[in-house]
C-alpha cells in the first residue's frame, strides 16, 4: 500500500483500528549524539506499508478511504499478493540487523572498561601507533586520558579508547 509522505505510521494506526493487519519494515542503525549511541529506526520502504487482508471480507474502497492511505499498489481488477516467504525474509533480516546494531552498541560501552588507572597500553591506530603509554582515566563514553613519554617529558593526552590495546 502506498501512503502519504511520512504518513506510514498514521495509516498503520488507522488500519489497525479497522482490524487490518499491517507490517511496516524498519532499518535500524547506530546513531551517536553527544558521545551517546542509540538506535534509530527508519522506514525500509518510505511511504509503503504491507497490508494483509481478504478483499472478499474487507472492501478495497474502505482501505483507500483510510486516513494516510493513498492507494493500494497494483490494485486493479485482480490484486497480486506478495508471497508470505518474502515478508518472512524481510522480518528475519530486520531482526538480525537490529540484533547486530544492539550488540555493537553494547560492545561499545568503553569495551567493558578493560583498563584501570596505571595499566600499560599500546596505541593500535592514529598518529601514536605502536607507542606505549599508561592509562590514566576515562574521559566520557569513548575517550580516555593516557600518559606517555614525549620529548623527554611525561605528557597527558586524550584519545579514543578504541585506538588502545592492553600491553
């Protein structure tokens, strides 16, 4: 079914009140804002919603007159249904992507705090790659302070925790 732009949820809610089954597939992605990661869901097929109904029991004109709905795609004399296996495959893929994003965010929580103050660390990427330093403290969710010898003096720098490995 084709909906008004950004009207998928409204159409879905109005159809649910009429006891018509709908499915609005979403795509989950990780979004980081102010150092905090969250999951943002966007519609996989913008302006489209899958509907499941029996045209002999539910009038097509009733669906067309639902708020938010523009038209049923390909609705002429005989409608062409989408096979259940296609919908099932989309649902499974949607669930697996959500699980991947969730595990990515959970695994990101400062690598489960692998370092404590005084631990020796090695830079694995960036301008200090292969240099060693001493973990000082966390600085936010993803960054930390490292002490290391530079130009004969001990310097304190703030780096991305993902660029460190224990020694």
